[in-house]
C-alpha cells in the first residue's frame, strides 16, 4: 500500500491581497450604477461553509444533478481526458471531485491533484483529507483566485482542469469570455477542461433553488455585507435590506440582489467612501447564468478548445462538457 504523502500548499495570495482587492472592488462596484459587490467576497471561510450548506438543500438541485453525472460517467470522463494531473478551480471541499479521484484511481493514471481556492482554511482541511484518502497521490494545493492566477497553475503532465458546480455562470458574459480565452491560451495540446454548467429550465424551479425555505442562500448573499463591514469598517445595516432573487429571462440567468428598504447613508471608512442609498436601490451581488448545450460548445470553441464529449443527468438539468486543446 502506498504511503500517505503530506499535501503541499502554495499560497499565491499575499497577506494584503484581500484587503487591497476588496478596497478596489468596493470603490469600483459601489460607486457605479447599478451598484455591485463582486461575488468572490461571498467566499470567506464562513461564506464557504454557507455554500456547502446550500449544496445540501432539497431545493438546490445543481449539486445532486452534477453528482449523478459523475457517479454515472466518471470512468468515461477519466478515459476521455487521458489526464495524469487533475486541477480543480474553486475547489471548496472537493466533495464531488472524489468521484473523479476514485475513477482516476481505478484507471491508475493520476499522479497529482491540484485544488485551487481562495479560502485557505477550507482548502487546507480538504487537502489533508484527500491526502489521507488517496495515499501516494501528490496533492499540490494552491491558495489563489482562479481569475488572477491561471498562469501559475501547476505545469507538467497531461492536465484536466475541472471547473465544476456551474461556477462559470457566476461570471458576466465579458468576464466569461476573458476567463475561457485565458484558460484556452494556457493549456498545452492534449490538456482538457471539464466544465460544469446548469441548464435552462422553468423560472419557478430556478427561483426556488435560490430562495430556499431555510434562508441559507439569503444568508450567503448577505454575507457580502458582513465581509465589507468586518474588513473595511463599513456600517451596512443588514436589516435595512431585503433579499431579491429573480430570473432574467432575456439574459437567461438568476440575479441575486439586496434592496434598500429605507433611505440610508453608509460609511465605508476602509475604502474612503460614503454612500447615500435611496429606497428601492439595489446592490447586485451575484448572477448565475443558465446555459444551453449549444451555447456552451460555442463559447468553448471560440477559445480554440474542441468539445469532445457532453454528459447530462437523466432529467437534463445539468451538463458536464469535456473540451480538449488540439
């Protein structure tokens, strides 16, 4: 039996990254109209825990839908990729990824797993668990932001970059094009991308998934204000906002916002800002674009990647697309 290898941890985010980037994002996002807060600030350690709770909610179908695809087709995915290194962007707890790791173990072809996440606490715990569960596997964890550190992903071997959970849908169209283009440019011939995307479905079902009865998704979205209050000394009053999730049929995306219910003046000392919010004014916090299989293929092929296989769950709620760099 192989011996457990201690996971390696590369920290690409310097100690001042969060505060500096948060200041920039808050100044840029909250002074424009409509006002925005980038969703990456949802994922501090508490936010990551809340999102993990969201994936277990009965209304939140994407987690189980994607998991069912991996349960049914992980061996096919591994064989089609031919990968020896698995890189996971926005890895979180890497729970679903273990289905891929199990398939790679059965195939005997994986030598390295590189999870990438901004939450160091979550990543360290997950890396330690995976190193124990898969003795002999090199676990090379990276504390980094996948929108900033693609160029510093682990090199060598034949890589499959997994971007699961429908996270690609959190990027606006231009951001998505830039991200996929940069990823396509960085991959070597034979490398591949495994992209998880939520598919278009009824508005009622989508809204229910993002407005759960337990209020966990609302707490997750509100956590963005908690982060700004804590890190930048802001005085956002959580009770002065209502949570507004709605389906934008034209853009085919869910839009999660916080709406001011009373006029208010908000100070953000750490960003040298004072904001006057009117009744009904909204803060855009996160979007979740839903896709059609043809649209996924078009966006990937526009970056020079060739779609090799597409797998969906039985009801057709979710898709996993494998695209290869020629």
